C-alpha cells in the first residue's frame, strides 16, 4: 500500500496522496483510512475524480454503508448515492440542503446510532461560495477549561429537525412549512459523548434545541457558545472544492456546514455514509 497522510492543521485535517490511484481501493487502505478519519476527523483526497461505483466501493470497504437520503429527490443514479444540489429538477424541496448552511451533525435525530462517517465527492464545484467547513468537537471538548468540562457532565440536549431548520423557517413556503418542520424524530442526547474508546466529543449544532432542566434562554446561549468555541480556527477547517475532490469526515466528532452559494452555480455533491456502531452515551 502506498497512500500517504499529511496533516493540514494541528488539531484537524489530513491531506491524502497516493503513488497509484489503485492503492486507494485496497483493503489495507480502507483500514488505514478509517483509523486516520478517527484520528484526524477530516481527510481530503484532492481531485480523486470518483465514479459513483468507486465511491460506493470505498464506502463499503470502510463501511458498512447506511442510506441517509431525502426521498423527495428525483435521481437517476444509484439510490445509495445522494445528490446534494439545489437544482429543482433533482431536488424540488430544497429546505434540507439550505439547512446545511448552518453547523450540524448528520443523523442526530434519526432512530439509530449516528453515522460514523460521511463521504462527499465534488461533481460540480461552484465558482463562488459552497466551501464546506468542519469543526472537531473532539478537539473543542479537549480544549475546554476543566471547570467547563465538569459543568457539562450529565447535561442533555433535545435535538429535532424543527430546531435544525429554524434558521430558515421563514423561507419555507407556508403551504408545506409545518410538514417540513415536523419531519423527523425528537431525540435527547448527552451533551458530552463518551465513546467506547474513552474519548469524548460534544453533540452540538443546529439540531440541538435546548438543554434539559435548564431555562431555555440560558440553555440555548450555552449551545451557541459551544458551537462558536468549536468553530474557532484552532479546531476547524474550511475546504475550497475543486471538481473531483473527495472528503471523508468523522460525523461522530465533528460539525460541518456549507458556505452559502447560489443555485445558479450548479454545485453538485454526491454523498454516501458509513453506519455508526455506537449510540450516543454519557
């Protein structure tokens, strides 16, 4: 195997290179990639130019894969590969894509362990905007003062689709606003996730509506402060997409968001996901 990892920043991100493109698809590479995702949170494969079949092969090798797709999309490609686009011919209901302009974690409100990783390949890169930002909630938790870590222990937050879409609620057409905002389960999760390996991360982002047992204004202010803390430059990374770029990130220990972009840019991403094996635990 001849794939190589170069750190992008001290606390987050590695750039992947290879001697031969075929090296990416070996079992040895899959093992190394999964381990490095857990260690570095975000892996960037510049201009790898995957087909859907190749992206699914990598997903399955690291996997197992899980389908996190919006059933409103009208796609002609493999249904296990979700097209992230504002193109109304493919995505006639863009609210969930517009909601990704805000910090979030995937699969936090669904009735299964959150996906371990999300895999995104760039098929059409926008000229302006559309970068993806990542923030490590592992590194952010580790960087908190000890008294703040102790204050977070035992706290739980309530997560919902309604909360995640609240920043764009006024932009959702009134005729189906309640249906869109009501989709998805409401979940209660520990604010600090103690993983099976003993590491700790935070479960935060726009899905988090309020903190159980805390006055709503104070709880929401805490959630905003924690997201801002995680997004500071030491713990975050912005990726400017080029066509063919491929990125994998640890969804159990990172928030992400898209920098806003216009529908006219044609931005198109293909997403697959790797199933999680751990429920969020205190």
